[in-house]
């Protein structure tokens, strides 16, 4: 099936999940994850009306998106992969949303760059809900203090939280934990749910789902 047809299916599934779980129609945004896919596979999805995209590497996004953004207005680009501090300047310049703020060093770099460039991407904090050693994200029990530090000390506006549950676990409790941390910190945007579990994430309050392979096919 073409990416265009897949996109329609995913949109329909999101709409159905909204209805089934008494969420307002249109309250869940779709971030189409285009990592590893070349521009010629992304263009048809843009032509089908999708405007919000996610990439996990700064360098790859730099090579693909300035061209694609030049062809269409209204593209919103999200960084969903770990950010290295030596890539912060490029990330602040290119991305509209950085979903992966997860440690003090990166938060400080972002604060510096946003002032320097006078460019202010929307920021989410990534939470390592499963406390997996190999995974990025702030530990759940450090999230409140980290969010407060970003806001009070660095003057950053934190408007969302993001998580990637452990692959082998039932994702529900992880989505519930992220929603709880969001409520406690007055954060409205919840970026959770991928191709295999976005409907579950919507049931737990996701306001954004990040869907790659269900649209673009296997990587
Ligand atoms: C790759 C990726 C996705 C999309 O995963 P699929 O299973 O292909 O939908 C979502 N979020 C993050 C952070 C990713 O790296």
C-alpha cells in the first residue's frame, strides 16, 4: 500500500480512537515520523496534506528538510531523537519543536542558543518512564525538579512531555505515568504512542502520536 493510503488509514484510526475514548474530535495531532526515508518518499505525504513531521537525527533532518520546507508552507518539524550538545545550535535553528529535552546540560545549551538566535522552538521534556539504562529521558522521580529548573532557573517554556515505553512491556502504565507527571506540572501536550500502540496512548490522554512505519512502511 502507498504511504498516502497508509496515512488515510492512520488518520481514520486516530479519529476512531478519539470517538471510542470520548476524546474531542481532532484533539490528537499526528506527527508523521519520516526518519530514514528519502525526500521522494516524504513528498507524497506532504501532498496528501500532512504538515507535522518527526525526525530523530539532526544531521539527517538538515540534509532533507530545508529543501522540503522550501516547497510547502506550514511544515512543522519535530526533533524526537536524543540531542547531543554539539548539535544544539543546528537543532534550535531547524526544528519547530524539540521533544527530547532530558538533562541539565542540554537545557542550558538550548537556553543559550534560543537567546543567541532569538529563535524559540516549542520544548517538551522526555521522561524515561521505564528507567531503562540505555534509553534517553529524565528519570520519572526527577522530572518535577527538572521541569521546575528549566522553567524557573533557565526561563524555558516547557509545554509538553514525551515518552517511549519499553518495547517488551504493556505501554498503558507508562502512558498513565506520563499523564500524571504532566497534570502535576500543568503541562498540556502529551507526546506518546507509536505505530503499534497509538490507540492505547490516545485512551490514556495522548495529544500527539508519533507514527512512522504504519505510514512509511518498514525501515
Ligand atoms: C522511530 C520513532 C517513532 C516511530 O516509530 P514507529 O514504530 O515506526 O511508528 C516514534 N517515536 C520515536 C521517538 C522514534 O524514534
